[in-house]
């Protein structure tokens, strides 16, 4: 598939309500890329079921995530917004890629190890081969770059390895080898209660701020955020992970450079830091929440956007899928 503009692909799992780390590390960059690139922003529901999901909640969360994409500024006239399970080519290419991805490679994935530890009663084959489906998402559209948070770097490296492996066998022009797009500040927002672990939407509620939390809840959660007993505001992720995380949140959302931000706390304490973090989050989320609520009130319009997105994605995806099938030696129908 050759399109004129570079292709950007990213996806988020509808495995819960997004937390501010998803926004700071990934989602806020999505609309910034849509003027110069052909962007595809996917709701990866097939990835979400690698962990048990309640069907009604999964359906609701998928629509809610679509509404959040739009509320954050993704324009469905410019970008393709759709649901992964609506485009069957994802599953088809994933099978083929599975046959070019090694057990050893998949075994080294930290997300697999983390999720296996968290869900010891459900270490299913899908959880293990999750990266092959993610590689399929990206390679189907010949994406050049993938905006994600730091935790997804390893999966994109694996995607690159598989793409290069198949290009070596079947021809260099089969897949574009994608690059991760990871920004320095905010690519790993930490849990509010255990600031040495990353914030995750499927962890306990008090550990993250949801993008749909009301202002009073945001204030309460940030007030209770774990800091330390050193009593000074410095950016030192090693020795002051909690304080550094709050600084990262403020710096990312207000665009204040870290040095100037830290200097502004010279004669202030953790109370002020937490209050400022809450204010930055509330200011950012206010307009997004209002637009999200408006979109969720008109699910017919939302569904029409998702249908249109799936139709466009389907055309692009099948071009690559057909070519891959041909090159691996499948017979034409
Ligand atoms: P789950 O808890 O269901 O695994 P999650 O909150 O870890 O979900 P994902 O759906 O896996 O989120 O990730 C969506 C995007 O957000 C990815 O690009 C991911 O790298 C990014 N992301 C997730 N958590 C963070 C975080 N704490 N800081 C920065 N970026 C993050
Ligand atoms: N694995 C990612 C979600 C994801 C994704 C993708 C991100 C699935 N497919 C393709 C970028 C590109 C996650 O867990 N955050």
C-alpha cells in the first residue's frame, strides 16, 4: 500500500476508562499529527479481551473511548477512527505474523510478564501472542510512526523485528518498518499510590486519575498521592518518585519547563504541589469531559463515524493483507 502522506497508527484498549497517563503519554499527541499525516486511531477491543471483560462494559467503554478520541481533538474528517474488531484483516494478518514470531521473543515481553502475574488464573494464549496482533495493527497500514507511551517501546521493537524478518524473506517492499514516537516528558506517568509503578487504568481506582473524574475526585486523589518525608520539591525520579511524578504531570499539562517549575516551589511545600497538580488536571479535563458528554448523548452519530472509519480502514488493510497472502504463497480465491 502506498499512500501519499506518511501513515501514523496508534491504538488504545477499551479495558476501562482512560487515565491521565494515557492522555499525557499518548493521546494528547494524536490530534497534533493529523494535519501532516494519514492517521489511524483504533479502539483495540480485540486486545482488551486478553484480560476478562464484562461484555456490556466492553461495549460501553469502546464507544466511550471513541468519544474521548474525538473530544481530545481527533477529527474524523482528517483521521480514521474505528474499532479493531470491525476490520477482520487485523485478525487475519495476526495469524500470519504469529508464524514469524518466536516463542522466545514473546516470552521476553514485560507486559506479558506483568499481566501474567496480575491475572495468574487466566494466562491465555491471546495474552501471550498479543504483540503479534499489535504488529498486525501497525503493519497492515504501512505505518511509519506509532505514538505511544514508554511501556509500548518493547512491542514496537518486536514489530520492527518481525517486519524486517518478513521483508528479508519476501521482499523489502512488503512492510514499512515503523518507528516508535515517544516524547521525553510524560511518557511514563506513575501510580499515585505506588510511584515506582506505572499508572494503569486497570489498577485500583485510587492509583490513577480517570479522564472522566469530577473535579472534587481529582482533588481528593491528588491530595492523597504518595510523596515522601524529605519535604523538598526537586525532580529526582530515583529518590523522590512521587514528587517527581506530580512535577511531570504539571509540566506536561502546562508546558512549563521542568527547571522553572521546580524553581517556583523553592519556598512552597507538598500541599501547594498537589493543589497545582489538581488544578492543571482539572483545567485540561474540563473541556474534554464536556465534549465527551455531548458526544455520548448522540450514540447514533458516534456509531456512524465508527462505521465510516471501519470502511476506510478496511480498504487500506486489505491491500496489505492481499499482498502478504500472495507473497507467502496462499492461492487466490
Ligand atoms: P491497562 O491497564 O488496561 O493495561 P493502560 O492504562 O496500561 O491499560 P493502554 O491501553 O495499555 O493503557 O495504553 C494506551 C496508551 O497509553 C499506550 O500508548 C501506552 O503506552 C500509554 N500509557 C499507558 N499508561 C501510561 C502511563 N502511565 N504513562 C504514559 N503513557 C501511558
Ligand atoms: N498494546 C497497546 C495498545 C495497542 C497499540 C496497537 C498501540 C494495540 N495495538 C498498535 C499502538 C499501535 C497498549 O497496551 N497500550
